C-alpha cells in the first residue's frame, strides 16, 4: 500500500501571502490529522478531519484552516502568512481515531520570508 | 489537558548496547494510548511502538520494548542491541481514547545518537 503523500515538499512564500498544502492518506484511511513542527514549539496539533468533517482543532488562529474531500484527501490553508508560520507541516492518516496508529507523511517544509 | 514530558534532550549509546529513553505524562483520562515515534534526519515520522493503557502487558517490537507504569504515569522506551540506523529524534506521544479525535500530544523529543 502506498504511504501518506504530501505536496508540495518545499515551499517558499512571503509575508502576507496564503498557502495551500495537500495530503493524500493511505488508501482506506478516513481520518487525517495535521501537525506543525517548529524548533521552538515542537509538534503541535492543528486539526483533524474525518469523513469531510472537522472534529477537533488545536490552539491555532483562524488563519489556519483545512478541509477534507470525499476521497479523504485533505488540504490545509494558511492565509496572511507570518514569519512564525515557517515550519514543517506534517499530516497523518489512520483508519479511524481513538488510539489507532497514525501514519505520517514526509511533510511540507514551509519557509516564510 | 494532557502533557507529555521527555526529560532527556539528548542521549548517546554505543552500537550493540542498550539505552532507555524516559517519558512521563499527565492526564485525568482513564482510557488512553501511548506511542513512541522516531524521526530520523529525513524528518519522516515512523511509529516505533504503541501501548494501550488498559493492557498491563508491556508492548514489544523486536529490539524495542516499553516499561509502562500506569500509576506513575511513566512510559519509557528501551532499545536493545542499538544500531546505527536507530540514530534519530524520538518522540513520546499520548492520545486520549473516545473523543480525542486524532489529537496526539507529543513530548519535546530526545535526540538519540548511536556511535560505532
């Protein structure tokens, strides 16, 4: 089975722009979670989607949003980029939630200048 | 809210030796799951081991095993016969059962270096 894929792998944007990141889960997985990884804050949960519904959200401003499509693919969007949004963005998929193993993609490295 | 603490920012071990990484957590949940993930320099997060809190038996996966002390809220990872490929950042993670909805809470990580 193919693993979790994320596109693009690298991205450079400037302050004020917006960005959309994409995540394709493992076939059959219905839950997709997103995380932000930075040297200072570590790994932080952004949100989770299951069957096109956002069921959980971390403590991030409204500039961070996401969605999930009927094929379970997910996108996250960050509007009005700030320098502090520079990070590795990881998505993970699982069959369901509630303790099921999450399988991670390779991440998208975003640099905001 | 749950918290996960890894008190060892860095560890090193010689090849073929054994090393133990520490993790403590704080929660009021009774149903939860604990994980160890490794993140090598490629940044790909890889599951090492998973433990269900309601199971008293410690999980093992080949050279990797955990010491799960529920009362003490401790979840350490033991790596036996360390290999160069074990060099990575190791994260301890917690997920509450039931209504966690995919939220993993991670510790700050421990950088493990295996020396030849």
